[in-house]
């Protein structure tokens, strides 16, 4: 593998820093434009400046995404347990939860009652 010369590195590092700063400013400008184009006429909100757009972008990142970089636990503690269950255990698990909670949020019956039983 070829190594990059020091001269080239010294040129690319500031270039990447400028590109990242430009990208952040571009996203902030885009947020500002969207806010001013949609919310000002529709809801009577006050117009945003570029710095307020950047602040809104950072605030939304904190509230929605956090700063973890996507390392969250997808599936929670049940993911590993579910993967290790055989089909009979999965069916038993489903049946136990149907008895506890019903058939789902759109079932018309009481908890533990199937839709066919609720219709009668």
C-alpha cells in the first residue's frame, strides 16, 4: 500500500476541515430556508437567521438522535432471547402474550379473547 506524502496530508487535512464546516453551514442554511419558507407564512412564526438555523439543527440532533453515533440497542434485551428460541418456544411466547394483551391494539375483544370469540 502506498503511503501519502506529508505535503499531501498537510494539504488534505485543512481541505477536509473546510469541507466539513461548509457542509454544516449548508445544512444550517437549508434548515433556515425551510423554516422561513414554510413556518413563517403558515404558522406566523418569526424568521430564522443562519445561526438560529444551526442552533435548531443542533437541538434537533440532541433531542432526536443524541450523540451516540448510532450505537443504540436495537431490539433491546429481547433480541438475543428471541434469536435463541426454537419455533415451539416462540409460539408459546406469542400465545402467552396474546392471553395477556389480546390480539393487538386493534382487537375488539378483551385481553385474552380472540377476535372470533369477541364477535359472538
